[in-house]
C-alpha cells in the first residue's frame, strides 16, 4: 500500500525535479497529481515512464491525499498550503514562508530527523534554503564530535537557484557577449551575470547582510544548534546548476583533519572526494544530477585554535530543494504514516 502524493508547482524546475526524484527513488506512490497555476494548466510533465497532465491548483481538492510537496513561491503557498493542511494532507513546503515559524519543523533528514513529529502542530513541514541544506549535512556529524562554535561561509550559488528566468538570463547574456549587436540587460539579477559574479542574493537588510545570508544564519541554528554562530557572504556565479561553499569552522575542541575526513566519509548523504592533487576535488559541473553533497579540500586552519576549512558542493535543485523534500516525505512515511 502506497501514498497519494501531490506535487504543487509541477511545471517549474524544482517541481519537475521532485517528480523525477520520486520516480528514481521508487517512492511508494499509489496515485500522484501534478498541479500548476491556471496559465500552465494542461502542461504535460514526466513521472518515470508516465506522462502526467497538470491540474488546476486553484480548484484542486486535497481531501484524501497523504502528502503535498509544494514548489511554488511564498505568496501561492500562503494561500494553498493551509487549505491542503486543513484537508488532512501533510504539506512539505520548499518556500521560505514557514521556515522560521517555531511551531513548524525545518528538516534536513540527515541532521534532525527527530523533528518530524512536530508536523502535527500545523500539518506542515518546511524545507530549508538551498545553501543551508548542503552545509548543515556537513556540519552536523562534525558538530556531534567536536561542538561547533562558529562558522564563516562564502557561497558560490548557481543561477538555477533563481529559477528558470535566472538560467535563461545567463544563457542569453552569454550568447550576447559573442554577438556585439545583441544587448541583454539585467532583469532577473541586479547586474550582468554572464562572465561576472554578484555579491547579492535576495534583498538587503538593515545590518548590511542580504536575506539569503540571514537565512543561512537562522536556519543553521534551527536545524543544528542555536548556539552556533554563523556569518555568511552569498554570491551568485555564472554556473547553471550546483552551489559551492567555502566553509571555515571553529570548534570548541581540537578536531584533526584526518579524523574529520573519516567522520564525513561515514556520514549519511556525503561523498568525500579529497585528493591533494590537481583536480582532486569536486566542482559544480560534476555534482549536477547527483544526490550527494560532496566535500573536498579538508584542512586545518592554522589561524585559530580549533579550526578546519572545507569545500562543499551539491546540486541545488536536488539536495538544496527537491531531494530534501522527497527525503522528508520518505521520513514521514517511514516514521509516522507507515503506509508504504
């Protein structure tokens, strides 16, 4: 016996990836519905070897459905997620709307699976920000061993984090660089993204940080440990898929780089590729389409007493969004609903 699953926002990058991953991981599905806004009504999407025709989100009845994976923006989520939850369908939401609600669990299954039972508060579970998700997968097993005091992270985030429009803008601007008669001014991003980097993701806040940077701080505290201090600089780079992060970690006690490497090799969801030779690390191009979070460049930081540096790369459409949502659904099914 399987589950009746709804994917909301099935025509977007993350929604399509959710459908792909549900099929790839052979999630126990009895019935699946692909929902979209009225303007995308009737669009066909793939689910394994099946083709689904999207249904109208506005008129859909969530009663009798087990889980709804939401991959739409906060505004649409604000309208439709409470309707689904009230109808008895557990919402797993990829937007930022519910992440900071103390009554709603924010889950990365490798880090805080015990939080799953908090779904009962509002029948909603939040999926973290893409840049946070991959980082905490690496932080948690190290924190369990040596207690993290402080994290300094710089991110190199792909344009797919801004959706299809972001990917299109990079593509069109890249072509325009080689065609001087064509001009593609910035629209999705604040400046030209082709052959450039932009040290702004989301809006600026009063303290000078951006909202993306604030998200990494708050979400890491909620998922791993509220005592961890985090400071982040988030940068958009001209890469289509895959977020990278340079992470500096200060621990309460000494942790040798070799032991850290062994811990991460044994940790769930992580692949360690760390050879001290040219190309002995993972880059975004290599991680695209993969489930794992890849860790490379593990080394002591000699400038502080108990410090480590590492390089963290993951497919942001997968672990940063769709995969984590499906893993939450698997956890919910295994630990709570127990139908599959």
